[in-house]
C-alpha cells in the first residue's frame, strides 16, 4: 500500500525539518515547500493526499494573507485536496477564516506531535472535509462546523501528569458549540495552571468569547506564576474591550506548585470548587473577585491552600449543580458531594465520569446546559 503523501509548506527551515521527520516516522510520505510559490509548483507536478500549510510567510508575517491566498490557489489547482492550516495561538482568528474558506482543520504552533498527527489522519479519513467544501452546505452549517472544530482544538487533548498530582477534565456542550472552557497550562517544571471558565450565554457568541479568552490566557500564562490578581485584571480589561460587557465570564484560575504542594487560586465569580480532604472534611473555594469582563472597577485577591496526598479538588461550571430533574429539583452541591464520597481512591478520569453520569441520570430529558468538570487529585 502506498504511503499517504503530504505537502508541508512553511518558511522556517527548522519547522520543515521537524515536521518532515515526525511525519515520516508516522508513516507519511512528505514533500516540503519553503514558500507559497514552491507549494503551488509542487501541487502542479505531483499528487498529494493532504497539505499542511502555514498561514504566515516572510513577506506577510502577521496578517495571514499569503496563507489564505495559497489556500485558494491550492483548491483552484485541486479542489479535492484537504488542507490543514497552521497558526500561532494568538492568531486563531486566521485559522477560523481559513476554515470558512475551505480548510478542513487547523493546528496551533507550537504543536503537539500526537495532536498534529491525529488531525492529519482524521483529515485523510475525510472527517469534516466534505462539509468544508460542499456547495450544498448552508453558511450557518459551515460556521457551526468551524466553531465546533475550533472549540475542540482549544480544549487540551490530555491532562498533564505530575508526580504529586493527577488531573482529568471533560466538557459537554448542550448544543453544537458552547461557552464552557477548561485548560491545563504547563507554566514551569513542577508548576501547573488550572482553568475552568463559563461564558455568559450560549451558542456561537459564547464560543467566540471562549476562544478569545483561551488565546489571551495562553499568551499571558507566564504571569499566572507570579501575579494572579494582575492577570485577572488584564483579562478583565481585554474582555471588556472585546465585548463591551455584553458577555462576562466566571473564571477559576489556580497554580499548583509541586515543590510546596500548594495551590494558589483566584475565583472570579465562579461557582465554588469543592475540596474534599483525605480525612473527609469539605472546603469550598469561595469567590475572591467579581466576574471577568463586566466591570471597569475590578479588584481581585488570591488565596493559597495545601493540596496534600489524598485530597481531591473538583472545579466545575454551574451546568452541573443547576441541572434540574422532572420535578424541577436541582442536582445541587449535596448530590455532588455524595458522588464524590462514594470514594476518591480511583483515577481522576473515573471521578469525572462518575459526576457526569450522575448528572445525566438525574437530568430531565429536555435539560440543556453546558457542563464542565475538572478533577485534581493530590497523590
């Protein structure tokens, strides 16, 4: 069987070398191009099963114009060629525009090898490609598909593993897209950032705000280690400028320091996470600031707690506890704790699944709200 042929276009030689080596080891035949012109010549002379192209080149380092033009040219040469685009975290808007113009997916720089490879394999299997290029799809269908694909890329594929902390999380949207969000941020050796957020509202507007928040958090992540209140003030200003207070966000931010087994956190109007101690005591991490993106006058404090072996932190969005059954009763904090107290000496992934299953069993059939659960276990 012939190897799948992939064209990789980027103006940085080290990127081309790294991607060529990675993809060859994963069973792809790879040809590289150092400019849009080289990429077009390659497509004119060879057949490819997929293309992986950067959106920014030396003549046009930030706007993405050359990359978007290259996308259009490649599809003019071969309308069936699936194209995956690459862009930096701060330029996710470019990836969205590229997908609206027919790209089937995107990856962010710096990339994760397993995510990039799985994206290319999914592209070769045709997932999303037909809708991206189908003339029968409505604008609304394409926009929802783009928004959904962007959200899937913004959520981390897997939780990091520290010697003293195990984490897991899951987000379930009530519709095609939603406003819930979580993230794990690798801040430094032995330091991990935890994020859970809930955008006011639903659908595409909330998803856009969520994408903006994600990009801002990743660009400002180094500040989390030293100045959580300062970081939240900057996020508040950025969201106010972007949304004029129309879409505020509840936000829980925390930094875990493995050397001290300490968790420093800021809770910006978010539902209080539950901390179940190894001895059975329960602590609630109450808000230390107002919601983000609503008020010009914004003051934030941070708190610090120990997260010892056997302790379990559960951060979640209000879609969990505010779920209602047919009698209009809420799932509530008591049922949350009851699910946890069935035993926390299992994997973090198991605890997340247990909470999601308990909520799903409790909910009325027409209950529709986004739900996110993040679990961090001290080991």
